């Protein structure tokens, strides 16, 4: 299960984020102008799309990498 408290440590920077499942396999890669905002958006109660719910149910941890611009991401 994903620990929501880890979201408080995500910076508001541009970059790439990676979601992993319990087997440490990549299940999603995305890019963002604001990593904190984008990653947090997946775990909000009002984001109830089927695709999102399935993805979020499988996320165990994530990582992120900074880029200079969104285009670089």
C-alpha cells in the first residue's frame, strides 16, 4: 500500500515521475511541470476514473527525476 505521507516531500519542480508496484516493476512513467502537484493529483478522492483507480491501487512506491524544462522530461 502506498504511504500518502511521502507526497509531502515531493518538490514543486519540473521532472519525470515513475510509479512502481510491489514487485518493484515500473507500472507508469509521467512528466510534470510541478511534480508535487501532478503526483498528488493521482491520490485525490475526486479523481475517480477507472484507469486512475486501477493504477493507484497498484502503486507501492514512486521515484522522480528533475529536468531543466518540461520538454526535457
